[in-house]
C-alpha cells in the first residue's frame, strides 16, 4: 500500500506544528519492550554487540500518527545509536535521535495497538545496572511528545519504559500474560 504524499505532509504538519496537545486521551502510551512479541520490559545485555528496543503505540481509539524521541539516558554508558527500523508501511520523518525526534504517520486512521518498529544500539560494554530508558520529548523546545488523533488534533501520550540490566532492586513491570480459557479450567486450578 503506497502512502499518499499529501496525507503524509498533513500528518507531519499536525505533529510538528501543533503547539500543545488539545484533547485528553489518557490511555495513549508508547510502550517499550526488549522484543517484538512484547514479552518483557527487561533488556539483559552484557555487550559488546547490538541490542534492540521495540516500540508499540497502545491505547484506545484510532490514531493518525505519533511524534517522539528516544535519546539514550546517561546510564547507558558505552552505547552508540545504530539506527531505527520503523515499519516501512508508515511515513517517517527523521529519526529517533534527531533534535526534532521522529514523526510517524500511519497510512490512515488505525486502531491501536500499533507496532512501530525498533531502535538499535551498539554497546561496547554493559550499561549501569537498573538503567531506565523511556520515550522523551524531542530536544527542540518547540516540539512535544504527542500523538495525533483522527480529528486531527494533538493528543498527550505517556511513555513506557524498559530497564536495561535489571536487578532485584529495579524489576520492570512486564505485561500480564493472558490466554483464552473456560470457567471449568479456572476452577480446576483450585481443586
């Protein structure tokens, strides 16, 4: 599916030039995980080598896109940004390390959650234990970490986090696993 250039320009303009979020959408969040299956928020890495942080836009309601940055925290010692891999079906402006951050425009209004892709880093050594890594505002003071609703309007969005090299003092809050079952199976667990 090819992205319409006018549509991309429209969404990018909404991301870049909306002065402040205008409507409350309290459950929108950019969640960060150590893998594409969203199984853990813990990144256990001893280095040297490449590791990835996967990004998922979650919440309720449809969205046109999102703008954010993923600058490495100071506790991520000896790591260099090695590139982003954002879903090629989306329109992309810049990258996660740029002062403007990255603007991601979906092809149309999409229902959340949406897997955006990942950012990867090359680490020369392990980071400090309990290194918390979250989504941030772009460095440019005129821009915010926002989502774009289908109205369109800028929408505030929260940040998930990963913990790089967690210990028992700083466990990450992994998602709760769920699966289909019946009441009979649940009752049998307690007999």
